[in-house]
């Protein structure tokens, strides 16, 4: 079976549950569309799952808005999605940390002292348990230099997808220098586990 056919079968498996409102199924359908390169459909399903207050989906939807993946870029909307994800009770710790990281990247783009302090706090929280070297590396960069371009690689995707929208490691890499030295960390997969682990809401800076 080809990879394309496998993803199409995956969509057929999960779509009936997604249509009935299962947010995990919605995210799984979105992940399959993302692998197929159908980013508009992926974004549509992430938005629906986020609308069901699914914290993991809010992280994915925020990333879509931040980088214009299947939708028009909307940094303010991305910030709202990330903040909602961080506050959510229905989110894995893994996704909460990623929401903190990408919200920090957004805040660093504002180039104000207050935004930088808030970004530093988010990065400290995201890297506190030692399993997010990307966040720890960016935190080191923010303490030593002005950040002109931060790594935006996804944390749990195959490298091709993880890097796709990153200004440092993606197709448009090299336009700016700076926080790209932070590197990236990805793992295969990107689909949602079932059952889902619950996290605890975090305070926002």
C-alpha cells in the first residue's frame, strides 16, 4: 500500500467520528490531510477541533494562523489560540509546551522589552522538564543576542513536515540569521493518541 493510500484510508476511518464532533478524530483527519499536502483541508479540521476547546488542536490551529498554513496569516488569532491552548485543561503537556514555544516566537517578533521578558518566561516553562531542547536553545539565544529569526520547526512531525514553514530550516532558510542556531527537535507521527492525557492549566506571562 502506498503512503497516499494509507492516509486516504486513515481519513475514511476517522472522518465519520469527526463529523459527529469527536475532536480527536477531527485532529487525526487534519493530520492525514497535512501529510497529503492538503493544507486547506487540514486547517479546516484543526479549526473545527479547536472550536471544540481541544487544547492540542488549538496549538495546531495557532500554528496554521501564525504561518499561513492553509489559511491567511493572522498573528493576533495565532496568539489567541496559543494562549487558549496553554490555559486548556484538555491538552497534553507536550502540546502545551509547544504552544508556549511558538507563542514566545510570536512575542519575540515584537522587539519590545516587555514582550521579550514574556517570551523568556514562556521558554523557561516550556523547557523546565528538560525534554524540549529547541526551547532551551532559543532561551539561551534570547539572553545573549537580538533574535532576528527563530526556529519554527514543529516538534512531533516527520522532518519534511516539521521544517516546511520554518524560516531557518525550511525551503526559505537563510533569509535571516539569529535564533536558528537553536536547532530543532522532531519525532515521527503527529497523530493524536487515544485516550488523551489531561494536563493542568498554566499561568500566562
